[in-house]
C-alpha cells in the first residue's frame, strides 16, 4: 500500500514537471516579446533578443503613441466593431442554424446545401467590392465592419451540428406547454448551447479584432481606421523612413527616433494584449461538452 502511494506520488510529480516544461515553451516566447518591446534597438542589433535587457527603453511605445488621439480612436473603433459585430454574428448564425437543426423543417437539406456550397465557391473580391460600394453603399461607414462578415458558413454548420445533439424531447415538451419558437430558442436552446456559442464567439471576436483588410479596401476616413491597420501603417512608415535616411548620404539618423525592431514587438503587445485578457473568460467553455438539462417526462 505504501509502495503504491509512493509510485503514484512519483508519477504525479513527473506529470506535473512535464506540463510545467510544456508551459515554459508557451510562456517564454510571450515574455520575450514583451521584454523586446521595452528594449533599445541598438541593443537588439548588438546582442540579440534577451529576457533581461541591459537597457530598458520606452522609445517604441513613444513612437507608436506619438499621436495619442489617433490610437485612442483606433482602439474605440476596433473594440466597438469587435464586440457589437461578434454579438450580431453569433445571434444571426445561431438563428440560421436553429431551424436547420430541426427535423420538422422541410427545407433544411436544401438550405444547408446552399450554405455549404458557399464554402467551396465564392464571387471573389471584385464582385464583393462592387456589391458593397455601388449597391449597398457601405464603403467608408461603420456598417462595413459589422455587416461584411456577419455570417460564416462553417460556423453555422458547427452550431447546427451542436443543436442537433440536443434532446428533441425538450422542444416537444416546450411546445406542449404553449411556448413559441423564439421562446424555445432563447429560453431552452441558447442556455444549453453556451459552450458552442462561446467558442464561436471567441473565433469571431479574434477575427474581427485582427481585421485590417476591410480598412485597406473600403475605408478612406482616418477616424474609421482600425487598430491593426494603424499599427501596420506606422510600421511601414517607420521602416520606409529609416531605409530612406540610411541610404541618403549626409543625413544623420538617431536610432531612437525610429525603433523599428522593438516597435514590432510593442505593436504585438498593444494588439494582442486585450485578447489575452479576454481569453480566460471563454476558456471554461472549451472543456464543456455535455448537454446540461433534463428531459421533461
């Protein structure tokens, strides 16, 4: 008995050590990105990247926030479009997936095939651009962020598959009690589907937060620029200015004025930081795979 306890304890220690080492492989690169964003460019060029820089510097953050109002507006636009767009997308996709999961819906196979067909073939960028700018008039407005990727065919199929696994007797019981379809959906289906809805919401939120292509194609007003687009443009401008100054004879350049190396990591911290704070609130739903509830007899 004692030997079994010792063996189990040794196995537990080895298992904990294994997962601790795995965590280091994820944590150390993230710490390296953070410390590199506070490192002087000259030190990076001379000594490379280090978890403990010889000289700490805020030059990259000063360069990024040189115009604080621009960054503040970009954060507001990105946060608004990400949060509101995610709520709208998950709501629309769940409402589409719910009737497709019902066995008594006559056209579910035809509509499911039509949705699946869009995964294989699409009109492309030019027809989409003509539709959104010439017909719908969504270009250079906040609505282009919210409506352009409102629904995703693959996400609809995932949600529909989860809905199909829910006991159909719950819906029949609710109908016998006089509940309408919308009440069944919001009062029964949605509470039981929190794991899949939260997972899809996280995917949509990450995609919208990292969106910059829509700004590049459709937006002309600087007040509607997203955070990712602003950061990308700042980095391209800094790299172009540094390359120009280095190649023009007679121009003295201060490396602290254009810290392009550390700026890349500072941008990563600025862009990814909010998502790192949001992820723990969704994490618990990834491990929940069981349907919670009871079947009314």
